[in-house]
């Protein structure tokens, strides 16, 4: 019950500070302007968070060779060596068509960013560049041409087979060949199919010879031997797992460093405006403070789902209970409310301390509960009915509630 009253009081204070200037409500035009400004600033805050988050190399950027190498190791079908080499030859040309080394591409991707690309991936890239020669690129283009010829012949064969019955009927009916809409006559269909099949067989032999030539080159063999090194891949995998473990937390740290100065500045301006009673400045700085806190809270919740705490809890659950990862959700349900309760208690102590509030409001001649302006002689607040005074235990004169010393005799009225 008490917690509910406190939450309602906090919400009332938040709402009052968000729409009042010197305890007077904003007009509609001013409210619309403030909302538009809030939306614009919030969009730019999230844009800045995205930019500073991309400043850090992600695991896929720091270990770019991990995913294709892992796919190669998981491929158990035949001709995987050729498919792997062919794929890298096809990917080694820049979109503009101009040749660019993979090493240069990696160096450009890491320029101006935090973090380093794995040296193993640089070795991997050097092997790619060694395989990606002009001769091999020409062979790859020749392979493409051969495949196009094979596809054309196979398409012709399919059409001949589909039209065979029709051409046979035309022949039985005595229709002239120059009036036929089919590709070949029925009498010639078998010979044409056999000739095309022989041509396809020769083209496939040429393909296999070119593929073998590319695969048997020293650079290709060295690349494949490098891929077969299980110890090197294990080192790369450990680096990738470590990057995945720390990346969300480091990214959150960068984004927090972006937000904390903004939050501190907005809080300082709001505090200054409150003390000087600059109503409009207090309102604007309050809105800015809320706007800067919203993405910080969202990023904290995001970190709880993918950050170090989540991974530690996941590792603990896997070690104790095997694959029952859903137990992590149970742990969060137990831990997060406890943490939230602790934060609320701390906030109550630091920011909603009655003595601190009373001291500031008494100096400004405001109600000790609702902070509305109040003549000094009034015992009860006309806005909320709160009693402002209490009798001093020493001199029995009325003195401020919640303050530690009597304003008449100086005796201590409550623990400081």
C-alpha cells in the first residue's frame, strides 16, 4: 500500500513537471512544440547510439573468416573443395568489377573502428588473394561459358523430347516439314539427341579438367591445407566466442558513454533552473532528461538479454541442468525484481528523502508535500491539506516538519 502511494506520488510529480511551467499548464501550441522537439531529439539520440555502436567491430567483422570456414568444415558432400574455391573466386571481385585484394578490403573495413581483425583471418585473406589470380579468373569465366553451352544443349534436348510425339503425328499425317512448328523432324530427333549428349559429355570433361587445374595449383593446395588445420580453426573459434561474449557489453559501454554526458548536462541545467525558478528552462531540461534516460533504460534491458549477465547465467544453467535454458528466465524473474526493489529503495533514500525535500521546499516557501507555493504563515497547505508544522520537543514552538532542528531554539527535533 505504501509502495503504491509512493509510485502514485512519483508519477504525479513526473506528470506535473512534464506539463507545467511555474505550476501553470502549457497551452496546446506550446505542448505540441515540446512534443515535436522531444520526437526530433529522441530520433537523433537513437541515431547517435547506432553510430557509436557501429564504431566497435562486431564478431563477424573482427573474425570475418569464421563463418565461411565453419561452413566448409560442416560441408560433408563431395566436391566441397571445388565449391569452396569457386565461391571465393566469385566473391573476390569488387562490385565495380575492379580487382581488389581481400587483405585491402579487411584493412579498409577496420579503419577508424575500435578493435582488431584476427591475424588468422588476415592469413586466410592472403590465401584467398593467392588463389584469385587473373589466370584463375579467366578459367572461371571459361567455366561459366561451358556451363551456358551445356544448359543450352540440355534445354534443346528437353524440347525435342517434349515435341517428339507431335512430330511423329505430323510425319504419319504426311504434313510437309516446312509447315511444322517443331524443332526437328521425328526421324532426326534421335540423332540430334545423341549428338547433343556427346557434345554435353565433352563440355563436362572440359569443365572437370579446368576445375582440376585450378584445384591442383600450389596456391589452392596451400589454401586447402590451411583450412584442414584443426588447431588454427580452434584458436579462431575461441576468439570468435570471446568476441561474442564481450561485444554486447562493450557496445553498451560505448552507448552509455554517449548518453551519460547528455544526462548529466540535462540534470545540471534542470537543477539550476529549479533553484533560480526559471520555469520554461526547467520544463525543457526536464523533458531532455527524460528523453536521454529512455534509450539508456532500453539499452540496459537489451544488455540483460544478451550481455555478460545472460551468458553467465546461461553457462551456469547449462553446467548444472544441461539444456534447460528456460531456467534462465526463472532466474531473471527472481533476480530482476530484487534488483529493482533495491534501486527503488536507493532512489527513495537519495532522491526522495523527506528531509532533503523539506529543506529545499522550506527555503522556497513551498508545501513540504506537494511543493506548491505557500505563504509562510499557513499551517496547512490549501492544495493538499498537509500540516507544515510540528511542535518542538524542547520549546513547544511550531517548527518545520522533517527538518532536524527547531527554527526557534535550535534544539534537535529528529535524527539528522
